[in-house]
C-alpha cells in the first residue's frame, strides 16, 4: 500500500524512551520497572532483527515473549495473581498454574498488537487507549504510581502516532508492536497484584481488541486446517479496508482507505476500554461485558465477509 520504502523502526524510539523512563519512574517501583525493561530488551532485539530483514519465524518471536515473561517472573517473583473466577483463582497462587497462564496471556497480548499493526495508527491508537484506561483504573484503585507510569507510556506512543497516522511516514514494526503489547500486559498484571478489588475482566477489556483478533485468528485458521501461526489477510482491519475500497472508495484508493480504516474501527476499539474503566471493580458486569463485545466482534466479522463479496460481484453482474 506504500509506493516507496518506509522505515519499520518506530519501535526503536518507543523502546529507548521507555528505557529512559527508569529515570522518571517513581522511586517505589524503580526496581520493578527496571526488571520489566530488562526482560523487554530481549523481546525488542528479536523484533528488531525481523524489522531489519533477518528472518525470525513467528514461533521464535512467540518463544521470545515467553522467555521475556519468564525473566520478569524470575526477577520480580510475581505472576498473574488471578483471573477473577471463583475456585480457579485459588489455583493461580501455585506457580505450576499461575506461571503458564501468565505466559499465555502476555504472549497473547504481545502477539495481538503485532497482528493489528496492519493499518496506519490502529495499533498505536489501541495502545494509547489501553495505557490511559489502565492509568484511570489505577487511580480509582489508589495505585497512583502505576497511573503515572501508564500515562508516561501513553505519551511515548502518542509521539509515534503523530508520524504514523494518517500517512504512515514510519511503521511500528515488530519491535514496537511486541514491546508495547508486552509492557501493557505486565502493567495490567501489576495492577491486579497491587489492587485486589480490580477485576481481571476489566483489565481484559482495556486490551480487548488485540486479544479478540488473536483468538479469532487462531480459531479461523484451525477451522481451515491451517497453521495457527500462518499469516493471512483476513484480520478485521483488513476486511474493513478492503470493504472501504470495494464498496465505497473504489480501487487504487488504499492511501485513503488505510487511515480511514482506523477511524472506522476507533469506536469499536475504545468502547471496551471505556467499559473497563467504568466497571473496574464490578467483576460480574465486566465479565458479561467481555462476552457481549466478543459476540459483537464475531457477528460483525461474519456480516462483513458476505457484504464485501456482494459488493465485489456487483460490477460483474452489471
């Protein structure tokens, strides 16, 4: 969709600014923040290798996320404390259950941000909304230091957003997408560790879009008997972009359809995050809200596919 080479190293600025954030982080969490940054370094370098043309398979990138999370767990001695489900939360206290579940969640979020990084501004907008949402939840829970750090992350990503949207002067790249997703997942875990009244489902709502896209992509590929890690062009944002081209704008208008896709999807991305903030300590309501948004996500996808096909066939029928 770009007619000239475009740098894919937006993640470099994001990572080094986050690393510099150690200097500005509240003293009470400097050690914890530094531990997350040390672990993120490994993931950043793997993603940067892919961005610079050294082929790193999706499985190896996913493995890097798991290794990075293990580094955090070893350095800080913590993992996802609960998923706000009766009885199962008791099992989460044991590392044999809690650690694998933590690896699954952090890998899902990090990989999810990489999957939605397909149109200008979408991944950055989602990450900014998630950062601000986690900050607002932290404030309501009395965790002021995490609110400060989350807003710092939002500011870092906003700097990238200004040169990525609408025309894609620079791309986030794998290094940026994995870094953002990984750090956000651990910020969410930190809130759950510090504040027992915060619902895990509310935190999930702040990260709903990348997780929903990841889960649905795995289901879609497994149903088609394809490798779950194999790339395709059937992500929600790709359908919307092609729908805009085929049904409204006309072909060869991708330069317009690309950023317009982010604007179309913005309400769907932000709505779950707003609900997460409002329902931060209402566990049951947050749980059913997750189910409702998941139903809307799937229904919208299933409606969009035949609608786009119908638009594509219209000129042929004429």
